[in-house]
C-alpha cells in the first residue's frame, strides 16, 4: 500500500465528501482517480491486406482504385484521365 501526503485542510474536506457518500477516504480517492484518470488506451495498428480474412480482402479488392500513384494522392490526375477518356472525341 502506498501513502500520499495532503495538507490537513484538504484532507478534512475529502473526509467530509467521503462521509456524504458513505465511503472511507481511501475508497473516495480511489473512486475519484478511476473517474478522472483514463485507462491506458490500447495502441491501434492497421492490418495489412494480407492479414485480413479472404472475405474482407475480396471486398477491399472490389473497392480499390485501379492504380494510385504517389504523385496523385488525392486522385486529381486519375479523375482527369477518366474524364478525358470518357468525353474526349
């Protein structure tokens, strides 16, 4: 068990709050810490397509664009190529 040090006025205030909730000071402080200190979040790592189930791979493959170039990240060139091919005569 660890010990923390508080000034007497703060401890008395905490003691009064704890009594109102029918808790000990230890229980009240523990409740407060759990309420306001978030649990450590699990890191997120995106899976590679090869790690996904075959069903998901098929869905992603269906929705994937034909070819993406590093110099055309937002798709402007691909859109212009498509429109040129469709409407050019």
